[in-house]
C-alpha cells in the first residue's frame, strides 16, 4: 500500500493467450486492491511496459484513464518526464488524502507489536478509527468506496465513540447532513407540531459532515482534479 505508483512488465508485445491474464488486467487488479486496502488513497498512477511499448495509467474512484501507447526507446522523454514527476511530487500530488493519516501505536498486551488505525480530520477535530464496521463497498475501483468505522474523538475528554462514514459522492450530490436538514426543514414547515423528540427517535445525530478539500482549497472533486492535472477544458 505504500507504493506511490504501480507497474507491470512483459518481455514481448505479442497478444496474450486467451487463458492468460494480460498485464493491463493485472495492473487494474493491483490498483483496485491497493485503493481498497488503503483509506488514504484518492487516486494513483501506473505504467505498463510490453517489450518497448509503454502506457501510462491513472486510477481514481470516478474514472480510469490510459495514455496512447508509445515506444519508450524512441520517445524516451515521455518516460523521463513521468519518472521525474513522480520523484518530485508531493504526497497529495501522488494521490494521498491529506485529511487521513495512517497511525501505528503499540498494543497494551505487547508493546513490541503495533496496531494500524487511521486519523480522520474533520473540521477542527480528529477522529481515530477503533475498528471497521463495513468496507465491502470499497472493493470496487469505480465506486463510492464506502467505509464505515467506529471512531473516537481523540481531543475530547473520555474519547467519546462515534460512527464515521467515509464515502465518495457524485460531484453534484448533496451530503447526508444537507439531505437530513431538508427533511427537518420540511417537517418544521408542514408539521410544526412535531417536536425534537421525533428527530431523536428516528434520525441519527450528525456531529460533523464536510466535503474534503485539497491543500489548494477546492473540493476534492475528480472532474476538477482531472481538469487541473490533465488540462481539460
């Protein structure tokens, strides 16, 4: 999961036997597994090289892009530019989510062993994962990648427990808090006699909710990221 980019190689560029798995399929499988296993991933890059034929790949939860093939011995500047770009890129530019931090802390029973958890920064609070409640929907590469965690607020006294839902939503979709607030507004407008007790009985309390932003201050929205990275109009 700590590899900044993926690659697959093949000695020749002959067509695959129908019973063999091609290197493109292998690379896509690696990307899917890596992004499933690592909650800190927003997107990632990859390369396939068959003999002298190379292609560059881009993987995200919204789209998979692949370049036209080229002969990396004749058009070597493409490969040099790619390698140098990866070498000098920031962690965010390599596709890591700066609002999520992987942490390792010693186990009480055996301090020589460590447990891996994740710190999610939401607003001015940090929520540390305790255990995963659901992540099977994160297995699909092109998906909402929904993960549900039991978390604790590490700055609060007593470290109160909460449930945290980490999900990729479509660009123009409302957040769950916005949807819930519309429901509450409709209740107050059409049925003002219904009190707060009704809400507490039938609705979960959303403590915090936000759309992740990049270090440049714009929403972590894949069409925006793609336009900035690849020069889309």
